[in-house]
């Protein structure tokens, strides 16, 4: 077998193996609000550049037009945030004060 055929065959085998393992992998956790509101964002805020809260502001501006599923996901997200212990940072929040000297 020529070196080219050897490399091509091993690449093909690797690709097939990776594809098989990828099919078994669980999907990454999705933000329930983003998933529930995907259609609303596309329909109502498609021209909005994501970042710096612009999509959130667009959603607020169109709150009366949001789908029931999107509204429900937003309410649930707010409820979960309000149930966090008072003064406790969100799970994704960085530490309040980094250790000195680091």
C-alpha cells in the first residue's frame, strides 16, 4: 500500500470512529430560555446583533408578542434566580475577590 493510501485509509477509519462516538455523546446542556425562545428571537429580533444585552432588550420590547413557551421559560429562569441564597453569587459568577498575589 502506498503512503497516500495508508494515510487516507487511517483518516477514513478515524472519521468513522469519531462519528460513531459523537452520536452517543449527550447533547450539551442548553439554556432553557434560549431554546424556548429561539423562534421568537428569530422572528422578532433577527436584525439585532447579539451581545451586551441587545437581544434581551429586544425581547423586553416585544414581550407582548412572545410565545407562551418563551414566556414560561423566562418566568422559570427568574424563579430559579430568585431562589438562590441571598448574597450567594450565581454559579457562573467569578469569585468576588481573587487571592492576593495571583
